[in-house]
C-alpha cells in the first residue's frame, strides 16, 4: 500500500460565512418555516433531516430489542439493562423480572421478544413568553450542611421582572449599539425594563436556526388582522432596536433584539387595532406588540376568536462552515504497481513449488500488458487504475475515503493531482 504525507502546501483550511434566511409564519399555535408544512406539534425546524418527509409509522426512531442473539451485544462489555440467560439469547432485565413476578404492572406492555422504542425530537420550535412584574417568586438556596437545594417563596418589596433581570448583564454588551439596552433607569435612559415595566413579550429562537448569531438588520416582525397588515417593526438601524415602520406609533422603538442569544424583547404596549376581536387568553383586548405570537408554545389554548390574528417573523442567521481542502499527488513513476489479482496475467500457467512439511509457495506470473496495438503486440507498459484515495491520521487510522466516479488510468508518464474537500 502506497502512503504519502501531506506537505504544508497541500492542506488549506477555509471558513465560509453564510446567512441562512428564515420566514416564519405563525397562525393558530402553528408555525410554518419557509412555507413548509409542520410534521408534528406546533411545528419548527427539523432536528433530523432523515425525518423531514416522514410521518407516522414511517419516521425513524431509536429502539432496543428485548430478545436478541448474543452477537448483537458482543461489542458491549457491560450491559446493565440486559440479563444473561443460559443459551444463545440475551433478554432485557425488565422482562426477566416480569417473568419472575417483579415489576409486572410497570412492564406488562413489553413483549419478551419485542422492542422497547422511543422517539427523536422532530422539530425545534420558536417560543413566546409574556412576562410581568412579580412580587412573590421562588428562589433557590443551597444548604451547605445538608447539601441540598431549598426552594422557598420570598416576597420582595420591589416588584421585579425576573426574565428581564436575568438578561440585564447580557444586554450590557449591546449598549455600544444603542442606549435602549440599558435596562435600568439612568440619566441616559429614563424607562426601566426590570422594575417599572409591567409586561415584556419574549420571542426566543433556538440557536439551530441562526448558528452563531442573528444577522444585524435582518429582523422584521409583521402583525396581521384578518389578513391585513396592521403593524410592522424592523431592525432598520442595524443596532438591535426594533422600530415600528407601519402602525399607530410609527418611528418609535417597540422592542430589542439580542443577536447572540436569539431573544426578541417586545415592549410596545400601544394599541395597534381596537376592534376587540382578539382574546388573550379569554378576554377581549386590543391588539399590541405584547400579544405578538399569541398561542405560540406559550400555554395559551387557541380559540375561534384568534383565527383572525396571524404573525410573520423574518430574520437571517450568521453561520460559519469550516472545510479543509487537500491535494493528493500521483507523480510520474509512482503508483504504477498494484497487488490486485487483475494486475497479473491470469492466462499465464504458473508453476507451484512445494516442499517438505506444510509449506507452500506460489510461482511467479507476468504483469498483465493492457497496451493495445492495431497490427502487432504492443510494447510492455505498466498501467494501473486509481479508483480511491484513503486519508489516514498520524496514528495510521483510516479517517476518510474518496471514491472516484470513474477510475483514472495511470501510466509511468502520467501525473495527477486529486483535489479533495472535507467539511469540519
């Protein structure tokens, strides 16, 4: 086997910066990502692409056989959930206990020769949470002596928005972009999101949507009633402040975007529509940015009166894709011998040499000459065909295989360079 070491000029690491774009349409507790239909639940981005176009029994799921041959488990040294029965089978210990009168009620639905199945999380949803100031909330204390966590309800004299308070330090890094990220009242910003603000509407986006961060200036929220747009806010200044561009308070800041954390904070409480057609959750109220995304994984049940309201969320992510480009060289005079049996002339009659005892030696044979000529036998030329390139680590372990769509003919005079790309 021929092995060559990569030289410094043969390896290049590239970093590609991409901006995945998403359009999320929210309606009646369902979310549709880039106009794709939901698979289950409220919808969201597919966690496993293998289940992207599958439903019901066609979906891929994890499982463990309750009864199987020993060789299924031979690669595992320890199997705490498996009980070793005499014979050629292993059985999951729960089934053994059931057969012997233990835990019968808990495992009676598991067949002795069946499967214990589970399921993969199908979709990663975006969530909405409307928060308010609280005066009584649970605080955890760690007791050193008993080494236990004590949860206690404490009443505080100063009302506090717990969610905004938790994000207060995180938001400080964005104050260089806008002073709106100063949550507490100060000489620069008079309003207070931690103590004085009654309600804040949080829209949380999982990191698998945006990657490293949300792209500045890409966030846009639209609010619809009976299919007509009543309000729009967007990060038009590329500084994390959501400014209302369409609605009853055009030009005002109605929210903030924490780019790295994937959090949208909506603080605008002014009336966007006053038709009293929206129930949040069960009382007629005027629409505002505080009710944007209502029923989106927030525990509020849908009702017929919510059928008139829909919401639209647009944003781009910032994602980095690292890849390595490798150049493998097949130079002149190299890689022109093969141990493949087809490399020898199989029509040649070989003489077998045997000796005393169990020894055996195979006779020599000529290398196959595949050079063709029209009228007479051609001159001999060593020819090989390169079909694969194997990549090994410094310890000699095979880590990658590159297969050519069509084997490349290699003679003593030929010279090739194979370009390979590996995503890191």
